[in-house]
C-alpha cells in the first residue's frame, strides 16, 4: 500500500485542508498519516528532507503538493521553539 503524509501546523487553513484531503484519498490505496508539526517538532526535519517548504502540504508517492500557503516551515520551527 502506498503512503500519503499530510503535514500541517494546526491552523484553521491546515485543519480544513486536512479534512478535504483525508476525505478525498482512497484508504484502500493509501495509508494516510497526518503529522501536526507544531506538536511534533522532530518531524520538521523529515518534512524538509522530503521537500516540504510550507504547510499544509501532502507528500504523495514522493511528490510534495503544497496546499494554500499557511505557514513556512521556518515559521513553524519558530513557533515550536518560542
């Protein structure tokens, strides 16, 4: 089964996008993981290595899809360390 990872920071834009993405993906084809970067700062580096530059974003089959610019990963990092 393929894996889809939805990265977000918990903001209103991210939560709405998360619901839309989770509803749209076929759970018979994709194992879906939702990663709240503001709550899991260790995952920020993994997201960056995958090519994520802002959230919300979807990593699908190795390709990053940035969905409506909510916050840059630098902003998320700053919020995690504040």
